[in-house]
């Protein structure tokens, strides 16, 4: 179970603080951002916020000055004198904005995926329909385990992040039916990532499976619980991890 260090909700019309609701299962959108350092940096901050606003407009729950209000609330709740390695979640529906903060848990080297036959509702968006996924993840040690969603025998995404697959010194990503996260979009500009349907029965052809996202950062999968897949290399994990660490260093201070 996730321990929230901060949890607040605010009414849209006047930004008055109200009783906290996490908004899971409601009609709306969320984004999760990595907050790191002192003073705080928010990794890929502008991209996160712009994606959030864009999706809220698609869902028609966008309110006037919403972007400005979200920025105001983030600034209100982040402390200038605190050293962070946390995950900041901003969620919004047609009534409120909810903000929560939790400690980022670093994935361990023996990280394992568990295959789950499920496709998220409207997976192209980071919507709040996560009830089934959360019910599974809340029973797991998230430093050791995540789930890999699949449908029609095709791997889509993890319960929290994007998945990359390495074969013959090339990196592949699933073609569709998943959310293209901010970290994935970052890597698409940095390295060649090819689109390909990743079938369960072909997983043994891949040397590495890499998880990328705000929470997981860049993490290497050691094994898949349901089948006999084991990691054969760390070559591309190390390459992507170095690129990611350099981006953290040059990322601007949040102001």
C-alpha cells in the first residue's frame, strides 16, 4: 500500500481546499512527475503539464486558467528547503484538482514482471480508470514487482510505466494500445526505438526488457513470473540509464 506524505484537494472555482479525494475511478486525467533534489527539480515538468492539459481538454473537463491554477498549487505544496526523491501526482476531474506526494521507491536488481491479461480503458490517455491495476499493485512490493499488461497475446505496458524490448542490438516498443509516457517520449528523441508487436510467445527472443517511467526511472527486468524468461544482458539498460541520469543533472530547478 502506498503511503502518501501529502494529500490535498482543491475546488476548481476558487481553489479552496476541501476534503481530499484521490479521484481514482472518476472521469478525469492525472500525471505523475518525479521530484528530485534540493532545491527541487521536476523532471520533464513542462511536458507533463502540457500533456495533462491537452488530455483534460480531450476529456472536456478543462476549466479556464486550469494550467495556471495547477502551477500555483504545486508551488504552494513543494517546500524550498526539502531534499526530494519523490513522486508528485496531479489529478483533475470536473470538480477538483487533487495533489499527492509519495516517496519514490527504487526498483531492485532482481525486478520481476507478472503477466496480466488486461488492457486499460482508453489506454492512449492517462485517465483515472485504474481500479483493477491498483487492486493488484497494492498487494505487491513495488520495489520488486510490477505487472505487464497484455491483450490478444500482445504485451502493451506495465501497470505503471512503458516497456522496451531489446533484440539483436535494437530496441523495440509495442505499436499501440498503451500510453506513451513522458519518459518514453524523451527517449524517442535520444535513441532509435522501433515499433513492433511484442507477442508473449516470442519473449524468449529478447535479451533485455527495460521499464521506463517517472516512478521506475530506467529499470531492468530480471525475470517474468508466468513464463521462463530471464534477463540475458544489461547492455542497453546501462546505456539508457546513463542518458537518463545526465538529464537529471541538467534538468532546471523548479521555480
